[in-house]
């Protein structure tokens, strides 16, 4: 009994789908003609010439006839600004460096001897220091000499958020 139902359903489907397609093929909504969308006739373009020689280039637009504006055709390129190409943010803390080390800072990700600018992102104050390369604790990006740190912020506020530029 189940096989007969499946066979009848298959036969109805095989007959019904082509009949529906045949009935809908002249419907302009189902298959719009070139005249309905303003495209002209088959071989002729906007100027009426069949081969396109001497034809004016049509302006781009939407199907409803509104033209595309310049702001819709341009795209913004995402990427860092030139001044921001070499910077890194993180937390800074302090300690007393040995000897005459008032302009030293410790970093892990840049070579020793390089000069960097450290900016406190809370207040905008900046200092410049020479890098002494060493391994950092988790979460800390730079360790400044205590006198340098005092130029950026009060020692009691450590660690502070900073931006490092090189």
C-alpha cells in the first residue's frame, strides 16, 4: 500500500511541475522582458546601434532608474595610519635601575640601545628612554626607572596604561 502512494505522488509530481512551468512562462513577473527593465531590445544598446560602434557609455544606475553616486562606488581602505605603524600599548611599572640609569627602561620586544617614547594614555604625558632588553612579568610591557615613571604619573598609581612608540 505504501509503495502505491509513493508511485502516485511521483507520477503527480512528474506531471504537475512541467504543467506549472508551462503556465507561468508568459508571466512578466516570473520572467521579466528587457523592455520591462529598461534594457532595450536584444541586440540594440542604449543608442540604438546593434554593434556598439559610436555608442555612448550608459551611466551606471539601479534598476529603478536612480543613478549610483560617487560615495557608493568608493571604498575606504582599512589599515594603520603612518604615525601609528610602530606602536604598542600595555602596562608600565617602575623600579630603581642600578648606576646612572635615569633615562633607562626595560622592554622585551625591542632590541637594547634603541630609543622609544612612552606616553601615559591617562594624561598624555610623554618621556623618552633607552631600552635595556630583559624579560617582563605577565601583563607588564615596560619597566621604567622610578625617576622617569614619576614624570608620567605618581608612583602610587603603578601600573599605568601606556603607549610605546619607536
